[in-house]
């Protein structure tokens, strides 16, 4: 907090914000005889004038909830984020599998950009130029590029100054996407431009959130019509899961990488193990070819079709059986009802499997896993993911 930038009325408020901190730059209240005990309103006014300051945010706003829309059929989930002053609202896909925050710039005239909300930096009085070039490519072959800038980013009331990517070009995959861009929630080590801090880095440093966590509830069309999905920054919603959260240590920071100790079918080990990532930005669970074969080998009627990958009978939607993934000693399930991901359009009665092979390096526990298990992504000194089965 830059106290030198503040007008005198701010000093009185800062004194209150820092009361109890003997090393703080506190000014005794008696020095301001005109001070009125109206701090919430004044803080709100100051925060409106200086959105980067977050004066006293630690006590006024400690967590922020962003509702997300479930794109049928649980293909992806996006929520609304406010950027700049006055706020421009963009729809972003929250992605624990990448770290950049980006959306189209108003200077982008490609058809993909024009189909989306384009952020106009000239309209924001808190926008700051950065000028570095930026580009990102994703595992599905999509990409975007442009320049970096910085502005106030507000997620569910948590507001920090943040480096953002303003896209001036994006690949055709984004033309049809309902969201405008992405909101990366992985670690700064995989930011496209090195040295850029993530939203969570900044929110933690600014003490804008009371706990260094992002808690994710992704619903499913099958279980509740896809309603009520949310990302909760700075808190954990205990009503969303059953039993206790189970901590799984992050084995390498970059992605949210963990050790998957085993895959199982109805509790019976399939003797498959790998490093993997928990990735909200990937729809399915993607494992090695060997693990995909072992899992589908247990499912009657499953087959590996050269055009569609693994397919399973859609009748599995009424099955009570599970595929399990063992994480730090505890098994978390994906019901076969979700392994029958989406019907093929050939009238065969077969469904695309929610578990596919081809990932012989890091496995990906995507939304098919997360829509069955509440995940708390914790940025503690030793990061971990706390997981528990979802409760509806
Ligand atoms: C961006 O905002 C500026 C300032 O209001 C305006 O002149 C310009 O036309 C806007 N650009 C677009 C592409 O809307
Ligand atoms: C996009 O169109 C606007 C308005 O016509 C124009 O001012 C701008 O220079 C164009 N941007 C690019 C990158 O061509």
C-alpha cells in the first residue's frame, strides 16, 4: 500500500486499517478532529477512487464467489469477471491447467474476436500499458496472442491489479466458444511471459483473501441440471462435500501436479500409476493408453473406435459402478454414469467415453473427475489440493 499517494482523509482511514500494527504508518485519530466514524462508506469511496489500493479489504471482503455457467454437456464452465474502471465484464473459463488471464482487445478485428466482448483499454482509467508481446498455445492446439497490459481485475468482489493478456489474434477454436477468454489458476512458473504474477499471487500478497485457496464446485447436467457451479476465492464451502477434505500434495508446481497412485474399477486395483494434473480447463479424464485399456477392459461393451476413441454403452448412465483414482492413499470415484459422457450421433446407443487414452505423460483429471469431487486448490507454502466427494 502506497500511503504517500493518499490524500489526508485517507491517512485517517489507513490509521484505522493498521491499528494494532505497531510498525504501521498509523496517525493518531486525534490529529484529525473532523474525522467521522463512517469508515465503511469512506473506505468504499476511497476504493472507488483508488481501485488498486484495496484499503482494508482484508476485513471488508475476504472471499469472493463467482457463479459459473455449465456449457452443455459439462463441456466447460465460465464465469463473469470485471476488468478496469469503470468495469468491463468479460466471460472467462477458469482454468487450473494454465496461468495466463486473457481476453480479446478492442483492437482485434478477427472474426473470432468480434464474436466476443472485446476489452477497450482506452475506456479504463486504471489501465496501464505494459507493451510486452504475449502469446499462448494450449494442449488442444488452440492459441491466442497480443500484448500485455495491467488493470484492476475483480473476481466476485476480490479486486487486485493484474497483468492481463489482450488478444489481437486468436485461433478459430475460440470463434465458437461461449466465453471470451481464459482465467488461469495454475502457478506463475507456467505464465507465458516469465515473471508475470498470477491473480492468486497478487490476491495473497495484497491480503485480499483470507485463505490462500480457490475452491471449485463444478456441477453436472446429469446430477443437478448443471446448476449452481462456483469458484470460491479465499474460502471453502463446507456444504458442497461429504466427509472430510483429503489433502493431496502438489508434486511439482506449474500445473496442479499430483501423484495418481492407482486407477481402480469398483475398488479393484488396475495397477496403473502416473503423475497427473487436476485441470478444470479439460473436459474429460485423459490417461495413458495402457490405463485407458485396463479401465475399459472392465466395462462390458466398451470399445476403442478409430474415429471416436473409447466408446461405451450409453446404458451405463444407470450404472452404480465406479472408476477410482487413488490420491495420497484415498480413492476418489468417477461413476460409470459419467464415463458415458455423450451419445455418438450415429444412433448406435454408444457414448463417447469420459475417460480417454493418449496421455502417456501427465494424466489429466479434468471436469469428468472434478464434477464428482470438490477440489480446493491451496497455495500454502507447500501447495496441495484438498478433495472430497461432492454433495448435492
Ligand atoms: C475504445 O474506446 C475509445 C474511447 O472511448 C473509443 O474512441 C474507441 O472507438 C473504442 N474502440 C472500439 C473498437 O470500440
Ligand atoms: C480494427 O478496426 C478498427 C475500427 O475500424 C481500427 O481502428 C483498428 O485499427 C483495426 N485494428 C487492426 C489491428 O486492424
